[in-house]
């Protein structure tokens, strides 16, 4: 799938992380990839994260899935919306919606959330910390855009929903099927269904906070640090006031931390593992019987399509001309020469036919077998 009349370089330069952009139907022919019934079915499943938001007068109520099937029959005339997370992990045609956005690196891509709303329904005025492309799938939705928000922005008192206490629309558009709206992080927005059968696909991106990076990396570093790696001061001299923590001591203490945190190579390895860890590891594609290298060689000969597990994240960090670190599902696979070139192919697309020439590369077959047997790749999806 490709977007028509969409200049990715101009988009990155002028809009990405900067300002909203309305894009009227950029698809060659828009086809809604999922029915409302199929979405409701997913919300009833155990391993799928979903929320049902109902509105009555000025009150908002949120219920978390899995929802009992009968719940949909009980919904009255008051506006409601169903939000289902990571639908791309379950529906190949929804996963295909990510393809046109692959100009954004894999490590920044999150998942596709799908919403269904009854007339007047919506998630309420809010802001997200992430970039999002909101693609109108079915029916119509009025999108209102407000100003820039941050941690200081006043929120309504609600235990489950982060709704803005004050929302003033500065611009609004009604989106028809196939239309899409890009919203950068922090921009207030409010989407209200116009008529019934409103479905919206949110292609969401991730960006770690400093708090998350420091917290998680330090958690990872701690087990490797021993008790005997400790502050020492054999050069201590007399000081005027024993109450002072001298600058030299502070410098040395601070350096103990900074030296460790300045290790770029260690950080790269940790970040690759951390950012490739799947959020929903339930999408298990591991084969019942591990595949043998010889069988894999044979399958490559027959030009079979290979799929990346949609829950798996594939990225790499280049080390030098010959080597890179491949990261898949929280694991690091150091690759050299042929294996490194092969790893680049695996990271570039989410489905591919591997050139049969790779059959002769033991390194490529070995890597493929490892990834296949841990369920990160499969010949069978969709
Ligand atoms: C929706 O699809 O209703 C909500 C999407 C969003 O505002 O992030
Ligand atoms: Co939002």
C-alpha cells in the first residue's frame, strides 16, 4: 500500500513533531480492513487490550476488556466508543496499514489502535505523548484540534481517563473514509463520531521519556555493579569545616555515575534490547517442532513469503563496515559479514521473499532458524 501525493521528505521537514496535518484520502482506493463486528469480537478476547468508554450527560465511564459479548447489546442511546489496542497483531489487513508509514524507523513504531464509536461518541478531549496518524476507516468523525499541552495542563478529575479540564478547538475538520490526520505529541484533540459506524485507525509511535530511559537503564545496570566498586579518598586532606562536602569529593562521586552512564556501547546494546522487547508477547509464533536448517534451505528455494511476527520489533545498530547488532524481541544477535547483510534485509521489510541465493550462506540460515524457532518469523500469516 502506498500513499498518493504524499511527500514523505516534505512531511518530515514541515510537520513531523511540529504541527498537525490533514491529508484528504491519500489511498489509491480506500478499503476499510475490519468490520465493527470483528472489532467487537477482538474486545471479547482475553489477550487483547481494550476499553469501552461511555458518556452520560457530562460524565465519562471507562470499562476495561475483555468485555462480555452481551455488553454490546446493553449499550443504550448515549454515546459510547470502543478502543482496541494492537489490532495489527491479530489482523493482517490492519497490519498492512503500517506499511506506508515505514519511512519512520521500526523502533519508533508502536501499534495500530482501532476505535468504533456510536453517533456522538469519542474518547474525549485529551493529548497524547506520541505522534499519531488517525485514519478514518468507516463513517465520519469530526476532529477538533486545540493548543499545546504538557504535564502542567489541567485535567479533569477521573480515575481512569486523562481528559482535559478545558478544551478549546482552534480548528476542526470532518474526516471521511480514507482521510487521515497527523497529530504531533502534546497537541490537544477531540474526535466525535458523526453518525453511526465510525471507525478510526490510529497508527501510533513511541518515544521514550528521559525518566523511562534513566530508570530502566539503571535497573539493567545495577545487577552488574559490585559492592566493592566504591568511593575512595586515600588522598584526603584536612578541611576547615567537617560539615562541608568538598567539591573534589562531589566531582569524584558524580564521575562514578557519569563514567558508567557514558558507556555508549553498553547503552546501545541495552537500548536495542529494551526497545525491541515486545509489549504484547502473547502473539506466540514459535513452531511446535523447531525447524532444521536443511528444511529452511529447502523452503527458501521455493520462494515462500516470510512474515515478521507483528508483535516482534526488528532493529539493528551498526558497529562497523562488517558488523552490526541485530535486536529482535529483546534479544541481541551480533552479526558479521553475510549475517549482517542478511539482518539488514530482515529489518527493512515486514514481509519478504528471501532470495534463494541465501541458501548457500550458513550464517544466514543459522540466523533465520534462530528467529524462526523463537517465533519472530513465520512462513504463515494472513
Ligand atoms: C479514537 O480513535 O477515538 C481516539 C484516538 C485518539 O484520539 O488518540
Ligand atoms: Co489521542
